[in-house]
């Protein structure tokens, strides 16, 4: 029983190493390779318009985060005020 599990674990480990070594290889790919599709993808320089769109999206995200934090702080302040009022009533 233990020999079987040991060989199974060794096979899984070696199989995992073979898969990771194949996908993480830094060697240039040949045309007939299985991973030739990823070699076709190239980087393209962004236009001014695309860059500006990304900047605007980042600015909107920052503004949304800031607004969320402000509202969260306002809620906490209101809760504290309500707590104080309740304590004064008692």
C-alpha cells in the first residue's frame, strides 16, 4: 500500500515538473511548436487616445474609492452622533 502511494506521488510530482518546465521555458519557440499561438501575439504601442482612456479609467477608480471612504466615514460619524444622543436620553 505505501509503495503504491509513494510511486503515485512521485509520478504526480514528476508530471507537474514536466508541465511547468514546458510552459515556463525561456527558449524561443519554433514555428512548428505546440505553443506557436502565443508566439504570434506581439506588443503594440498605445495611441494617445488609448492612453488617455486608461488614465481616465484610473482617475474614475480613484474617485470612486475616495467617495466610498468618505461615505464610510460619514456613516461612522452619524452612528457616533446617534449613540451620543441615545446615551443623553437615558
